[in-house]
């Protein structure tokens, strides 16, 4: 979930060591890219705050980071479960015809017969390709590749696909 300016990129999900480091669950691809975006923003009781990261690294199968002015486990424990956001303006500019997943969520999906299948609620990386999860009267999983994907129209907030409404 995101707002107009911020994008959810991860969550603090544990403690690492005794010096206040935290474990990070990253939504970025590759996962370590979360460390490239600074600063992070957190929403605490409806108020946005900025977290500066002193250092971070991949540690085994997880990512760990040291937050500025957090020096022990008790201080870092308060951050567990905190969602991490960045400003959308921090993202690299894409080439024409490329989109961030967040930009596609909420777009209306229409097939070639002009039947509305629903709206994109999520995307899933299946390993071989990405898939649009479209929720309408029923849920459709539409591969986000040619020949199924015909056109993304950001102006009209629609995606045209070659997909049977009964499939």
C-alpha cells in the first residue's frame, strides 16, 4: 500500500545483535536494493518520521540495518513491525512503456471483447513471469507478458488484455 508520495518498500521484522541493529523484510527487487533508498519514512501514530540508516548489509538470508541514534536492543525493539516507506521521487526514472508495480495497482483490466474483468489488486512474480491479480466478479490471474498483455493506458487508467473472462 502506498499514498501519492510514498511507497511501501519493507518492514522492520526483528532484532539483530545487541547494538540495536534491526532485521528488514524487503519488498524491493533485488531485496538488498532497500538499502539504496535513503532515508526511510515511518508512520508513527499518524505522524510521518524519517529514519536515517547509518549502515546496512545482507546478512545470510536477511537484511540488517543500523538506525541512527538507536544503540541497543531495547531501543530497536520499539521499531519491530514498523512499515518502511520511501518517497516515490527516489525511484529511478523508467523507460517509456515500463511501469512500477505500484503504478499498475488499481487500474481497470478490460479484455479484447471490452468486458471489464476487474481491477489490478496485486502483481505476483511466478519466477518465469509476472502475473496481474485482477479482482472483479471473480479473480483472474493474467500473465503480464505478450501476447496476453496488449496495452497499458495510464491516461485512462486501463489495461487491455487478451484474456477470456471465464478463465
